[in-house]
């Protein structure tokens, strides 16, 4: 498992779909995950410290977990199967650990509210991660010694939506501060 940070939330101007881009805490490796508009807004609201008059669903979930005496220890993007990401919320309650299945977007929205760490399984990063060259800001070409096994045809088909979206991203601005984000074809979500 690798610890991840939220790098950005973006909207494709071609189809208005949202993607959260996670970045490995210790490397220039990124994981784009499609998410719904409401989940993107829920994550962005908390990241930008926007005051809201009533709690959102993820605020309610955090309150319920806390009221039951549990704590969110972290979330894990645990699997990617046929274009669908899966996650688990790791809870600690009465000295025990419990895993609860979740959509990654909901788990991430909960994690930002509870200051819980975000992780991704290496198998997920192997399937959908993008390694970036720190100097050029472009995806790295894998050397023969590091080359991953070729994907099967059905895996290529299932990842085609991600491939098409990633090819439209201007990844040069990844890693820059929020105030430096600007004129790429995909813009950060604004609340």
C-alpha cells in the first residue's frame, strides 16, 4: 500500500466529468479516479474550507462514526475491476479494526473530513497509475527492466475511458500550488 494525497479535482471541459487526482506521497506517481459531481463538490468544499449552513452526507457519516465511538483510521483504494474502482474505510472501534466497503469518492470525502490518511494498493497503481517525470512534467516511459506485463485486450478496453481522459489532460501543472493552476483544458472544480 502506498499513501496518497489529493493533488487536484478536475473537470473535463469536453464532457464535464470529474476526476480526482491522487498523488503518491513519496513519488511522482498519480492515480486519476472518475467521481460524480456531488462527490467532487463534497471533497472540494472541505478542501477549500467553505462554510456550509447544514451538514452534507459525508459530514453526517463522520458524525455518526464519531457518535458510535469509532474513528476513521484511513481509507484504501483497494481494487480496480472493469473500469470500476473500489475502496474500503478502515474504522477503529473498541480496540478492533473494521473494514467497510465504499466507493472511492465517498471514502475520500470522508477522509478529508476526518483527517484520515488515504492509501492505494500497489495493484491499483500498477493498473491505473501514471508515473510522471519531475523535470518535464510528462508521463515517464518505462525502461525495459521496469516494464509492466502487457495488458490483456479486455483490460485495455476497460481502461479506454481513462486513457482517453488522461490524454486530454495538461499534466504540466500537477504539483504546482493551487494559485498556479490555470489554462489547461481541464480546470479544478470550483465551488
